[in-house]
C-alpha cells in the first residue's frame, strides 16, 4: 500500500456524490466552509466501509477481520500513533482524526459511534437480534449522525442538550429499516426483534401476517412521535443552516410513513416512488413547511445564548 498518500478531498467528494446526491449537496451548501472537506471524508469513509461489509462473497471471518482493522486504525489515530500502510479510503480516516484538535469533539463521537454501527452490522449478519440490541443499534446511529450534523454545521452555535437531541435521527433510522426490510433480509439482516418472532411464531419474511403488521404499526407510531419531538428540538437550534439540514433529513423519510400506513402496514420490496419528482416535491414541501413554522415563532422556544466555542463536544 502507498504510505505517502496525498490529501483525499477529491476521492471523498466523488464517493459521496456517487452514493447520495442529497448528502453531497447538503455538505456543499450547508456545512461550515472550513469543514467541508472533512464532512465529505466523514461520509465517504463509512460509505466505503459499509460497501465492503455488504460484499456477498465475503466470509464472516473476512468481514470480522476488516472491521477489527478499521477499529484498530481509529483507536491508533486518536492515540496519536504514526500510521502507515493504509489505502486511499483509510487515509480519509487518518486525515479526519489529524484535523480533530478538540478533545471529545462531535467528530470523535461520530467516528466511534458509527464504527460501532459497522461492527454490529458485521456481527449480526445471518442471525436474529433482540429488542435491546435493536435499541442500541439505533442509539449508536442516532448519536453518530446528530453529533456529525452539529460538528459540521454551525459548530459554534447553540443547540440544546436534552433527551430530544437524537430523536429526529432515531425516527429516520426506524423508518429506514422498515423501508429496507426486503433488501436487508436478502442480505441476511433482520430488523424485527426475535421476541416478536418467537411470541407470534412468524418468520422475518412473514410481512403480511397480523403480528408483523402490528409490529410495523407500532414502529410507524414511534417514528411519528420521534419526528414530532425532533422537529421541536430543531426549532430550538440557533443555526439556520443546521435547522434546514435537519428538516431536510427528516423529510427524506417522513413521507414513507404515510405510504406504509396507507397500505395497512404491509411492507413491500421497494419504494421506488422516493426517486420520483412528486415525492421529491413533497419532501421539499415538508422541509419548507418546517422552516416556515420556525420563522413563525409561536411554537418554538427561543434558544438561550451559549458561550461561543471552537467546536462541538460529545
């Protein structure tokens, strides 16, 4: 491997754009200017890790070894060790940590929590998971994405630290797992807890059963309540770019809850309408409505000014 790799901003941006246009343009237009390159690296690195873990031909031992290498690399980077023999994608992680000068930063929280998500995905493939594992999985993801958002967008601005901080992302993750149920089952990932399956004597494929549909109904209701609380949280975030990014992130998933409910909580293999112009306009309306609601000010508590800081913490 090349131990004299140059900076990786072009690679990171290209990976991001190929994977998610929304993420690419969110970073380009909403992230703090001095942190754009690192935001691309932060997304692209884990996009690459996730893609490596999803390779169908990879054996369990190979996936486990890959994750352990990435975890070790992350820990060594934060210990300040000299890093050699990394590939271009791993170099993105090296550069991220070198640019993180603040102790217990939001970036550090993102990296370690997202690494936990990747490790869990590698370990759970092919087995059923418990409700407590599912809850922890969502928490890791929610902390990672929320802290990344605040680290990269309006990092010196006030944002509340209460029990609602992670709920918008938790709602999105719940919805995301419902959307990807069929693809995930095909890949060996089961997003319904084993307690439900065992109590109801159904399998992860029995999406039309009453028990499965009842579980989906409960997840939809939980996601709706989390989205509502998450929107109230975002209304109290001081930075307008951060609010807009949060509203857009929620709108990306909220529309799907209406679709699932309209179809009586029977999940289907694909929701291709998310790529349509009609759905795109609906997502834009949802984000715009949230923004206009905040500007109205009647339902949004005013943020308490906080001392200016050089960055976000965990």
